[in-house]
């Protein structure tokens, strides 16, 4: 019922207005508490229906934000896992309605509290079941592990813009870089021990003779012991190593995981092809294969060093450091989408025959159109709510105050009246100023939207909606959120955050 009373939630998936609740997630009491019985009943039924369809879901627990919960599957082949993920989202919505719930899959439905995303756990395995990201018990096996880890570093470093393009959207742009999601800057967290191991490999290669290299005497046989119980990861990292896999933590909760997994697999294939070509070139020039492998490994570790980061990805210091490292931080959604078409991305997607020219162009066009239409809908919904719900309510309350002022003037002396009514006069003035500001911003936003709609290409429309329309959403929201604190709760027309987040 609360969901249905919020047109913005129904039509856009997120609250386009709403002042933060006095209590939200400060105490972490929801995160560390037990799952409410009504939610447990919903999740049990969801799990049973998943198992009927062969979807192996396993984990069920609270998340940080009030009324936020997590579901995790057991790993599967990526094509099957992606299909199952799509089915789970459909099941969640249908089963929730039977329990008088609404599931919000938007990345940031409530401003100021944690949003939602997907963590894509990604490994590479041979056709005989060997996990290439899992340390082995032999030096030879660990050389295989090391080779693939190093190539992942280089893959992310060279394709950071492509990876970002694969997860960017109107919804996810609200979440990335907040206190529950990694920033738009791509970096890899390996953990202190594995990072030290890579640095040691680079340093020790200079000390070994060709025979020692051929005998794999790098000390990498110690990798399993070092990595044991070292699977914790930096929660701010977009791409974290977690023991025998990497966790891509930037995908949006409403996203189709295929978009990011296509890009990761294609980029990794491209990187491995380039890595092999470098080794083949050295071998064809007369270098021993082991010597060539070590040489290229060392060069790759050094070249990709800037993508490794162990610190706080939320900090302003990291943004400055990332810029110095040459890492990009593109928060402009259409600009990020266009990175599908840059030289490196084309060499991956077209060079590896994942897409042809038309398919890549169509994908870019569709993503730009999706972004444009979602911002367009948000703009129209907010304009309607502001003018037809909030402004009339503000006028009603303002008239109450004016009537109160007139009544007080009749019974108090002029001197007393001025002293007793100063606060109400200021409130009337502030409400009026906010009403005028809302009307002006809605008018300007509508005009900007009309201009954008008449632009020729989808690219021009997307850029115009990002730069000319979208900023008004926050401006209008700010005025409405202040009015929510000033107007009598009895006449406020929409459920507030405290009801949406804490009504059981």
C-alpha cells in the first residue's frame, strides 16, 4: 500500500523525493539482526520455487539498509547462471506480491541509505575442471596460476573504460561511489600477500640464471600457504580477488549480468591472445620458451601495476591518486557508454568477433536510448508530483499560517504581535520562496526536455538529458525535501521514508 501511494516508486523504481528518516541505518541494527518472520516466509518460498526450476540458491541474510536482504546462488557455468539470475528476479517480484511485499530492484531506491547491486563472481576453468585462479601444490601449477592472475591485471588495466561501459546505467550511476558500492574508477584488490608475491617475482627475476628460471625456482610453490585464509577483500574495490576467483562488484541490481560477463570474457580472451603473441615472437627470435614467459610476465606485472590498489576506494585522496596513475573516472553516463566504441573496446569486441559493426552500433544506440527514456520518465514524474501534489500542499499549509497570523493580529497589540509572529512570517516567506523555486525549476526542466526531444541523434539527446535535464532532478528534490520538514505531517501527501523503511 505504501508503494502504491508513491507514484515515483511505481513509475521509476526510486524515490525522486523524500527527506532522510531520523533513524535509518546508523546503528547497523538491521544488518546484525535476525530476519523478520514475514521476510523469512517470503524467502523460503522463493528458495523452494528456485529449486523447482533447478536454480541452486544458497545464502539468505539481512543487508545494511532497512528492509534490504541478500540472496546468493551456488556457482555455475556463466550462461546457465545468467539465465537463472534473470529467472530469480522474475520470481522475486511475483512471490513478493503474495506476501504483500514489493521488491525494489533499482540500484538506489532511497537516497542516503545503501542501494543494491550484484556481485559477479568470475573464474576461468579448463574443460577438465581445473580452476586457473586457484593456487596449486606444485611450482608448475602455480606458474599457471600466476600467469592467469597477471593477465587479469592487464586485462582490467587496458579495458577499464570498457568494463565501466558494461555496467553503467541511469540507476547504477546513483550507486557507484556511494558508501555501499565501488567507485566508477576501476581498480583491482589482490590482497597484501599476493601483491607482495608479484613484486617479489619482478625483483627476483633479475637474480635468477636462465637455468634457474627453467627450473621454475621462483619460490611460487609457497603461494597456497600464503593465500590460505586470505580471502577477505577490500569492500570498496570494484574488482577483488577472493581466493580462487575475482569478484566484479560494480554490476547494478537491475542489470542483466550478461552485459558485464560478455565484456570480461571477451577482454580476457583478447589479453591472452596478445600475451601468447608476445611470447611466440620472442621464441621465434631464438629465446627459450621459459625465458620468454618470464620476460613477458615481468613486463606485464610492471605495466599493469597502476591498476592494483589496496586502500579506501571511497576517499577523495584515491580520486586524485587514480588520476595521477592514469586511471579514468567517468561518471557521465552517455560518455561512459560511448567507450564501447573506442579503439581498445573495438579491438576486443570486434577483433574477437563478439560483435560485428552493426551489432556494436545497435548496442550503443539502445543503451543511450534506455538512459534517455529513464531520465525523461523521472523528469516527467517529478514535475507532475511537484506541481500537482507538493505545491498545492505547500499553499494549503501557507494559507493556514496566514489565517493564524490574521487571528493573532486581532488579539495582540502591535508590539506583541511582531514579537510573537516573527517565526511564522519567516516560515511563510520560506515556503513561498520554495514554491517559486520549484515552479521555476520545473518550467526550466520541461523546456530543457523539449529541446532535448527535438535533437536529431540519440547521442545528442542522451548528452542533453545528462547535462541539461538531469541536474534539475536534484534541485527540485532539495526544495521538496525541505518543505517536507516544514509542512504539517497531517497534510503531507506522500508516505515518508520512516514509513517506507520501517513499517513492518
